[in-house]
């Protein structure tokens, strides 16, 4: 499990991402969902979890893996042209 300090740092990094382009609203919803996962945990078996797109579900699962220390790939990485970083 990552330390609270590292999780808080990652939440700050996610909040710094500014979605751009045609899909900015959807990108922001996804980023917000990852922040919720880092702050608490999303129940993927709930109605909300079942209603998620496969892509969002995979991102939430990857975020959970990072939070648990199972991967080094940070949730704030890999957004490419979907965001600008401030």
C-alpha cells in the first residue's frame, strides 16, 4: 500500500491535469473518478461500478493497483493530448 503522502501527491497531480479538446468533459469525469478511487475506493460491483465503461473500469482498476503498490505506473501519467498540465 502506498503511503498517504504518496497518494495525496498523486491526487494533487491528477487535480493539476486540465482536460482539453472535444472530450474534455468526459476526461474530467474520468479524472474525478480516479481521485475518488484514491481517496476512498469505488465499489466496482455497485450499480455505479457496473454502469462504467470498460475503459473507465480499467483505469479505476489500474489506479487501485498503483494505490496498493502493485504497479509503478501512476494514474496521472499517460494522458497525452487529452490534458494540459499546469
